[in-house]
C-alpha cells in the first residue's frame, strides 16, 4: 500500500513537470506569434487550451484521490494541497495564453497590421522570466528564490504602468487603428494577470516548504 502511495506521489510530480514543459512551449509560441506576426501560430495557441484543461484535470484527480484515500502525513498533505493550488494557477496561465492568442490573431487578421508598440516585447519577456522562475521554484522546491518572485512582479507592474499611457495616446492619435490598439491594451492586461499567477505559484511554494501563507509572520516575499 505504501509503495503505491509513493508511486502516485512521484507520478503527480512527473505529470506536473511535463505540464510545465508544455506550458513553457506555449508561452514561447505566444511570444513568437506576437512578435513575428505569425497568424497560424496564434490560431494554434488560441485553439489549444482544451489539451491543458484535460491534462490539468487528470493530475488534479490523482492529487485529490491521494488526499482523500491515503491519509497523507502533514508534509505530504501540504505538498498535495500546494500542488493542487499550483495546478489552478497553471490552468489560468494556459487560459491567458489562449486569450492572448485570440487578440493577437484579431490584430493580425486586420489590414493594415499594427505592430506591437515599443516596450511590449520587454514586458512579455519580463513576464515570461517571472513564470519560468516560479516554475523552477516549484519543481526544485526552492523556497528561498520563491521569496523574491514578487520583485519580478514589481518589474512587470512597472512595465504596465509605463506602456498603458502610450497605448492610450495611440488610441487618441490614430483612430483608424483604434481596434488594434484596444486589443493591445487587453494584451497588456493579460500579461500583467499572467505574471500575477506566477507570483501566486511562488506563494504556494513557500506554503509547501515552510508552511507559510501570505500574511503570516515570517512571510517576506513582497
């Protein structure tokens, strides 16, 4: 019985590792679609969300089954609960990739195509770097680095505050392309939200490793 329990715990971690690998590829494909103006790739990402939903629900079922049927010890229970919450964050990140790809496709389907504003790629890469760091913290159980993911989120927030006025001005100054600039505003917001989910993953790593929740004494992430 114990062997089956340990085997399932290992399977869950292996499944999450594969899921994260797939999500990293999707984040890169979303970036490629936006900054190389690849409409076909945007449509692939837009339509690919169902595969993540199925993958995530399968892992969640395993996780809940162990929690309910195996009576895990406290440290294992925290790991399982934390993983369940991380899976919810990963699901939202996958959803946001699909949503971003929808707006990218809309921009690219218009004529003329409006290119991403200056600074947009920098913000995407800051968001992507934050997510990759949060993924590594989860997979490696690195609670020390997880404490500083909030610093990266501050950078993404600063990018947002810098870019939003530029897009607002573009909407006023270029009424012919207002639809595309509005879509860029939505993309901007989705990038900010996606980074927030990466920050949440860092929070759950701290819970799993140190039994700390945001607001507890000793929680110094932000």
